[in-house]
C-alpha cells in the first residue's frame, strides 16, 4: 500500500465523495445560475443595466468545518 493510499483511507475517501457528490455540485451550479439571472433581470428592469455590459464577478465556496474558503473570479458578459 502506498503512502498516499494510507493517508487517504476509505473513511476519508467517503467524505470526499460526499462533498464532491454530483447532486451537490449540480445544486450549487443551478442555484448560482438562478440567482445571477434573477439579479440581472432585476437590474435590467430597474435600468441599471442595458444588456450589453461586462462586469466582474466573484464566487466563494466555504467549508466551515475545515476552514476552506475558495474564491473564483471571472467576468459576466451580457449579450
């Protein structure tokens, strides 16, 4: 057995599989997309956006139990 497989035994792997579970990732993506679309529609309705802008976006995922905070920066471009 390699050092890596001893360090990441079956209990640790089960936890990792649960965090990275496809259903959880899908929920995260769908929820984020829905909130972005909702905010953009509202900003368009209020005249804050014209519909052809680019603006910076930041998303953060945190896992409080292990102190992880992962930030993703990018740009949203409206068409």
